[in-house]
């Protein structure tokens, strides 16, 4: 998975650098756009560190694998149900009399769930007992999931390049780069004690994204793209006064519908 991420990162860097290098003026009115869509995610393995001096544990689980849960089989019955699957939105501002460029608020509601049965390396102390061994990870020992979101918030700078233009239809390649924060709501069970967490600022992230946008009649569009991100969850709340820390890479396939307005 990590090698695949490196290859895709190289592809995205080449794609974005070619987009960012274009300098053709884009002389039109200011424009704003809004995109709503969904995502599918893959994650690298991570090292999960847990500590709480009041509960006498301080240990790390090495090489923990995880998966997402898109829920695309869910049939919505109301408008609010469209936020149950892994969704994404973008709110962007295109500068006037500049190259095709602007800034964007970029959000992805992704679910991160550690695999329930896997063998990992446990190193550290639990109740003054010292461990340094491979351990079968089960839900009875640990359940850990950002299922009400891993929640990626980014502020992106983007540049675009027209690939095909007709009066009522155009195709544009868009490269984005940005940084932001992660605001998870983590469901965690450790040593049989359960906490369905609150939303909280837990860390930071950076990301690169490449999209292809198909614009119809200057306003409506569909788009799809690929995003690579590095996430550092520095302070995930767990039972008592404890916290968890882990970092991982993420790859997202994203697609959506949008509307663009000029003024």
C-alpha cells in the first residue's frame, strides 16, 4: 500500500506541476462554486500510541491496519441521510483576471476503522506489566474507529488548465495543494471500557488533489479526482485522562456534482 501511495504521489505531483505551470490568463468574472460528492478511502498502516498515567498504561501498537466504511448500500429516506455515506464537499472562489486559480474550503467525511482481528506488535506497559511481543488484536482488547468521522478539513490553493473548450461544454484539469486540521469523533473501547467521543480538534494534515471537471452550460458540472493526504492525530481522546496518537497516509477517490456561479 505504501509503495502504491508513493507512485500515486509522484503521478499527482507531475499532474499538479503541469497544471500549476500554465500561465494563460483567465479573464472572466469572479466565480464561486460548490461541490457535493462522495469518497472511497484507503489507509496506510499506523503505529497507535496510548497513554494515561491515572490508568497506568503507556504502550504502542505497531503496524495497525485499517479500512473505511463507505455505506453506499444505504438507501436514504430523507435529506439528512445523504450524509451517512462517506461524503465530501468543496466551496471554492475563483480569482478575477488571473490564471485559472483560487482558494477552496475542502472537507472529507471519511471513516477510519482498525481491522478487528489482526496480529500487531505491542510494546510498553499495562498495569506495571512490561510487554514487547506480537499480539492478536481483538475487539475485546481494543476497538478504535473514527466513524463519525476522521473528518479532514483543508484550505487549498488551486490552479486549473482547460483541456477542451466549447460554448456549452468544457473540460478542465485542476490541481490543489493545502493544509488543515482533523476533527474526529472517535468511538473507542479499551480494556472493555467504551467511549463514544465528542468532536474535537485532534491534529493536522496536508494534502494534494487532482481533479477533472466537466462543465455544462457554464454552471453545472460533474468531476472526479484523486487525493493523497498525510494525517497526524496528535491527541485523540480516550477513556479517563488518556489519549491516543497515530499518523497515517490516506488515498481517496472522490466524485461529485457541483454548481458554479459568476458575479
